[in-house]
């Protein structure tokens, strides 16, 4: 419905306006309104939900079917799968503005009021009843379900103060203090983590959805609310073994499963959209291989046996990691008076605090320690991206330089220009950066970032070594087994009986 230039202020003006006459609004429910706007968007081939990446062929078609069917639906998925974002995006399917009776707590339809107070006002004042207008955002109510939520919070309670002031009996519905759900009348009510609600609260929701009534303090109250109810939950909780009341589950029209990005490209697009990278203080530049490595860490963590897959690995992990990586590059540039901040692979190790809180480890992972597991995930991610970006690079010349005793240290204490001079010592290194689009004429910050990626990829494939001080050296080779045997024989006395290596047999 297009936004009107001048809105009626009274019920009489509303009736006289052809755009908002009784034939248009009297019996049009929220679900009908969402369906009509969705149909118009589909016909115009417009984007349905802006900012939702990776769901075009999976989740969004199911949501469209649920809205077209006028269903209450639930999104089932692990944390960080954009469930709340999708629910909030449903407001785009509402009209820009709709009329309601001014001052009504449950925002009654002027042509079909529910509450007794509004009905009495209409019978008393008629066309002079003032009209208010609701925007899309005002018609969306969201609640996070917790075990301490009560019926009064969601549905309402009898207010003895109202009863005392009005002189009416306590059972009079004029004395009800309405909760969140009635106040979402003629809008969308979203409830996150539905199974966390106590059983009696779920039964109250079931009664509202099925019968349109509820009991408040033993008094039956009729609440034929016009509301689209949507929910979210973890799949493990939303089962027969979980904490969901079966009759409520049966009344939810559609169960829609969400998922993590299916490809690294989709993950990069989400992280690029959500991460705060436009700082405005310095010129920043994030290389494609850095974005790929950060995203690959999340993909590796979702497949890692030491990480609890039931809790999931949120998409917030690469978002937070990218922000910390860029912040470390920004800190380095500010410390050295540089004007360009380019993240390096070494900045990942300063982003560990942003990862530890995003994963939950299994018992084996707890034994090894979170930082050890995360560093291994980083090594695997670098190796994967290295093979994809530099599949044909020959590193024998670089390995030979290190094997002849060469070493180099790259850390934040070294300015980019000085780091480039150090890197030039490594024979053939800068030539190997051409597949990354780097030449000797590029900015020092870009050269150092690309070179460190190449060296870190060689470390990931165990061609060279790197210690905790960010010093790259030759790969340490294990001693030969036969040489170890010779050394043991040299330490033993040949005339000694029995020999030490077999002495336990004769104890």
C-alpha cells in the first residue's frame, strides 16, 4: 500500500477516504496483508529480504511458501544463522502505515475493535474518534524466551489498581494490563528460543493460536488477536526429547531449517557485509587471500572433531576475526606512522581472543587447549587457501635459502619499508608474488602482506619453520632412526650382561 501524503485524523475522515474504507481494512488480517505485499513483490521480481546471503535457493523459498499459506512458522537452526535477522526482515512485507484507534493499548482496527474500551468509545463518539498511524517498525514485537517469563509478561494480568479506580469488578476486561502479545496486535510477534519457555506458557500460546482465548487469574478472556506469530529455536531442543509442548508444535504451520554458508564465497560475502571494515581513520585494504583464510577458519572449525558441532560455529566468528585482524593492522600502521593498513597472516594470531568465545570444544579439544586447537585450524586454513591461490608456485629456491642458514623475523615492531628490505634477502621470493598481483613497485604494506602469506603457506606445508617470535627459519628435520640406534649402542657397554635395553626381561 503506497504511503499517503495526508493521513485522516478521525474515523469519519478515514471512512471518507477511498484508500482506507471499510471494504479495504475491515476484514484484512496481518497475514492477508503480508501475503498481498509478497505477491506484489514476486510479480515485480523485487528483492524480498535485503542482506540475507546464501538462502536464495534454500530458506527463502520456504519462507515465501509459509507466508503465501498464511502460516505461523518457526526457524530451526544453530547460532549465527541469521534467524533473528530474517524475522526482523518480515516487516518489509507490511504496509508502510496502517490506522488504529488512538490511545488503544492493543492498537485496535477502527472498523473491528477487540477491546471493550474501544467499542464503548465508538458507540459514544462515532466518527469523532481520533485515529493514530502505525509504522512497520512499530508493528514488530520481539521477545527472547527465558524460563522466568510468565503469562503476565506475554499475555497480561488483571490490574487491581485499575479496578479500584474504575469501581468495576476485578473480572471486567477493562481492568486487564495487556502483555507483549496483545500489544503486538495487527503486527508480527517474534519469539526467540521457543523451547526455553515454561510448559504452562507454551500452553497459553497454544490457546491463543488455536482458540483465541486465555485464562487470567481464573477468568476466561477472549483475545481474538490479529497477529502473525513467528518463532526460532535450536533443532536439538525442538524435538520430542526437548522442551517443546507437542500441541503447540502441532499448531505451528511450517518448520524451516536454516544453515551456515554452503560455500566460502557466500561466507566471504556475509563477512564483508557485516564486519566493520570502513574505519575512516586510515586507508585500509584487505587482500582476497586474507578474507579467504578468515572464512576458511570457520569452515574448518565446523568440520573439526575437537569442536562441538551440536553448538555450531557461528558466522560471527569470521566477522569478529576480520575486525580484530584489521584492528591489529591499523594499530601497526598508526605505530609506524604509515597511511595504509594492510592485514597480514600474522595478524590472525592477535585475533585469537575473538575466536575462543565462538567455539565450544569436545573433551579431546579441552585436553589440548583452545589456543592449540585454534592455531591448528589457522594452519589448515592457510594451507587450503595457499593451495588454491598459489597452486603452481615453486618454492625450492626459497627453501634452499633457509636451509643455508637464512632466517627472517616479521613482527609488528618492524615498519613495512624495513620489512621489505629484509624480505629482499630471500632469493626469488618477490618473483613468486606475481600470481597475487604484487610487484616490486607496490606499496611496502602490500608486499609484506603477500610475502608473509607465502611464507606462512610454506610453514603450513612444513617446508620451513616459524617460532612464536614470528621468525621464519629452515624446517627442522628429525634425526634418522638408524642413527638413534647407533647412538644407543655407543652409550651401552658391550661387555655388560645383561644389556641395558633387555635388562627388564631378567628382573
